């Protein structure tokens, strides 16, 4: 009885996942571009701290995106394995 | 009575499976939303926002583990404490029906509370997990109360 409802919810959730993953890529690309701009400006003006902060920012952004695309599906698989049958 | 009980329990089992599947989907979506928030906040340089999102991400995973590991164990433990055959005759059948239905309803209510708290955590809400825990405690209290009420009713009605 509830299976068609669940299928519709899962379809909406898949669409939402694809939308948010695309949005994450766009935000990460824009953020990376911003950090590159910051780094080049810092390098041009001799501001070594600004440049190093920009490099750290790019690395952090890459780590966050990798976390989202590699770690979250693993968390989902783990929770799916834990998904319990009805305890009654 | 047993046929009614099995039909109602089958209905509740299907509801449990659907709710657990939707819960899993929303946990993953909430995690992705928090990661998106972390990335945008780190680009903007909003440190506080980053740490809020990281803590929300951890809390969502914890709620998911609580729902999938903790709630079934709580329900099984409480259901084993319910007397399912208080007295004999119709009261015994009624007791069996009541204990199984109470267990199913309490389990569904706890999972729904966890589902609501995940939805709330995904949009930055803070207080609904406390409400979810209160709902779990209410369900547990109701089950414990019923474990006393069924033998008392059997004794009051004078069966056996």
C-alpha cells in the first residue's frame, strides 16, 4: 500500500540529490575561481599571506567536495545496511 | 481477533518500511545540504556558519543511527515487557491484540519523530530533536503504562 508513495518520494529525493550535487559543483567552481583570483592578486601585489590563504582555501574546497561525493554515498550505504525490519 | 491483529500489523509493517526508506533518503539529502552550506560558507569566510553546518551534519548522522539502531531495540525491549496474555478468554485475546498494536504504534511514532527531527535539522532547526525525544519517552511511558493496565483490567473484570 505504501510502496507507490515511497517510490514517488524516492523519485523526488533523487531529483533533489541531483539538483544539490549540481549546485555544489557550481558553488565549488565559483569558490575555486574566487580563490584563484585572490591568490593571483596576492601574488601580484606581493601579499604572501593572501596567496597562501587562497591556496589553503582551494585545498579546503576540494576536500569538502570530495567529502560530499565520496563519503556521503558511503554513509548512505552504511545506513541502508542498518535499515531495520519492522520490530513488531 | 488474531486476523484483525495480523491485518493491522501488516499495514503498520508496510508503513514502517516506507517511513524508513523515506527517512534514509532525507538523511542523505540533509547531509548533502549541509555540505553545500559548508562549501558556500567557507568560500564566504563565515567560520561560525561552517562549524554550525559541521555540527548539524554530525547530528543528522547521529539521528539516523539512533533511528535505525536505537528505536528497534527500544521497541523490542518494551514489547517483551508487555504482558500479552492477561487472564483468559476474550480478555486474553484483547491483551494480545493491544500489546502488539501498542508496540507497532509506538515504533511508528518514534520513527516519525526522528524523521521530523531530520527534516528540521536539514533546514537548521534546533529544538525539534528534543521534541522527538519527548515523543519517544511518551511512547515508552504509554507502553509501560499499558503493561500495568492490561493485567489490572483482567483482574477488574474478574476473568480467571
